[in-house]
C-alpha cells in the first residue's frame, strides 16, 4: 500500500495502488444499479410484459457492459502509469551514458 507520507511527496504515484479499490467500488455501484433495474423491470412487467422484458434484458446487458467498461478504464489508467515508469527507466538509462 502507501504510507501517509506519500500524500505529501511527489516522488511516487499513489493512483496505481488505490485503483483496485475504486474498481471494486465501481463494480458494486454497477451491480446495485443493475439490481434496481431488474426489480424495476419486474414491476413494469405487471403493466406491460413485453416492455418489462425489454427492460430486464437492458438491465442485464448494462451490468455486463458496465463491468467490462470499468475494467477497461482501470486497465487504461494502470497502463498510463506503467508507461510513465518505463519512460523513467529509459531516461535513467540514458543519463548513465
């Protein structure tokens, strides 16, 4: 993890260490909204069975798409920080010559 002192120093990034926590929080929010959508679509089936069924499919699809997109965003953020680390290593190798 990171120390409290890392918040006041700019030598090390803290985002790569906390991105996993934010990823799981986003997954939780997506699942909660998905469950809400499923329950709402089941209630809508009492009024219009076809409309409720379409809402049910949309809710299930949005859960899957939301999880995949949140993973892609989290990996993109980690890739940007990894590129920064590799560029720093290349810069350090060039400074030794």
